[in-house]
């Protein structure tokens, strides 16, 4: 599958879709509290997307080959759930960490982003994992520049995660995005600098590292979607959609409610 270089017109449509995706997370932030269910967070996000933004939730009924249709409008992955957690009626409790993953479709283009939320009083270990994973994502973003290679991104993320005693999930990766939810290239969160496809202006893809506190091994639950750490250690993920520009990279899913980029020693 060839990598699609976006036209200026397509880039502007992606800017809009990505801004709207980020604004869903801005909106739902105040509701992520002790006692709320992820099913309720899903309902709030769905209503905001459909009735306020006029967007379509891309995950709802998404059915890649070999999967049953995904039954919700967002993914909500708690604690040892790595990704694709299906919202349910379990109330969040103090100490939980949860990733909310949102993708909207606006005018035929996809905007994809996710954030970690800490509920009540998470442990020091949980806070550290969330913070280091955020740093990993931004180090990947900083490594992306025209003329560079995809492996530059993977090495930056892997090096920082492993330096801090964590492991990188290898079965899932970032991806090109545009008119399709998932396009080329695959953006691995591990690898070797100087390898992989060359980064060129007009490329748009996600960087979404999934970092485990324990080992990297994963399992998929019986629902066919929810991916968990095999050793039940905590996992965290952050995601931005990125545009390669003429002189660097721009995170298209940064919004007013996004945490500021980290200061990395």
C-alpha cells in the first residue's frame, strides 16, 4: 500500500478533523471522575460528536477483517488494558488510569487522538508510567522530520521506555491516516534510527506508543477487541496525529485542553 502524500486542501481537512477529535477529549475531561462508568463516557462523547460537532465516530461498527463490529464510539482502556477496551458499566474507582481513544470523521477525513486520565489518587508507579509514556510520544514527535526515517521515531520511543524500566508493545503501532482510518505507513514504536520509509512533507500519521510497566507480552480477551498485558501489569498510551512539514513536524491533535509538551531531561 503506497504512502499517500496529502495535498494542501487535504491537509486543511485533516486539521479540522484532528482539531475536532481533540475537542471531544477536552469536553469529556471534566466527566472522568470516581464513580463514572466508561459506558457513560462513551455516551457523552457520542452525543457530543454527533449532535454538537456533526462528526461521525469512526470506531462505531468498525470491523476490520477477522473482527466483529466494534460496539462503541470510543475505546476506553483501564489499568492493564492496553488498547481497544470496550466501554462498560464498571464504575471507575480512585487509583484507576484510563486511556480514552477518539477518532472522528469530518467531511470524509479522520482525526485520531487519545489521552490518559488518572482517576482520584493513582499510585506513584501509575503516575510515573503515564508521565514516561507521554514523554515517549513527544520524543517520537520530535524525532520526526523531513528526510528522516520512520525508524528514528521508533528508536527514540523504545530507548526512553526501556531506560525507565518499561517495555514497548510491538503488536500495535501508529499508522497513516486520512480518508481511511488506517493507511500506510505503519509507525513502529521500536526500531533502529536510519531505517524504514523516508519521512516527506505532506505525510500524516499517528504516533501512539503503548508502554507496559511489566513485560511486553499481550493477550486479547474473549470479546475479540480488548487487549491486555499478559502479566496484568499497568499499561499506558498517548496518541497524536502528526503532519510532516517542510521543516519539521506538527501535532494536529493538540488543543486547548491538551497537556503541554513535557520537559525531558
